[in-house]
């Protein structure tokens, strides 16, 4: 079973190429997280938000990462963090072209 963790938060930038430049070291660190299958990075300059969609291969690692990343974001002064965890329905997702 796989689990999707959805996180987003208010973010004033940078966005685009500058976001990539500033976050690539963090991305490399996140890539080493136990249980992580992949992360999709999200950003919206118009609404001043950022976040990510994470897929984990177990709920324990998803919950551990949620706690760790929430604490990290709060240490950066970010508030208003929203998070939800879902079980992925692989069979239905495969029908709709998901790579699961």
C-alpha cells in the first residue's frame, strides 16, 4: 500500500528558476528520506503558495516526515501549513494513467 502526503503553505517566493536554485540542496536531502517513493514540488506565484505531493511506501514514514518537515518549515518562520494524508488506490489510479 502507498500513501500520499499533500502539504502546502503560504510562500512569498522565490519561484521558478530561482526556486530551483535555492531548493536543490533541500531536494537532494529529501530524496534520501526513508520510505519516500517520490515528491512532486508545487508552487504558485499568483496565490503565493508552495508545497509538495509526496508518495511514501508506508504510513509510518509518511507521518514521520510530516512531523520533520513541519518542524523544518516552522523553523524558517512559515506558518499556516496544511497537510493531509491519503491511501492511494492503485487500481483506479492506473486506469487514469498514474505511474503507480
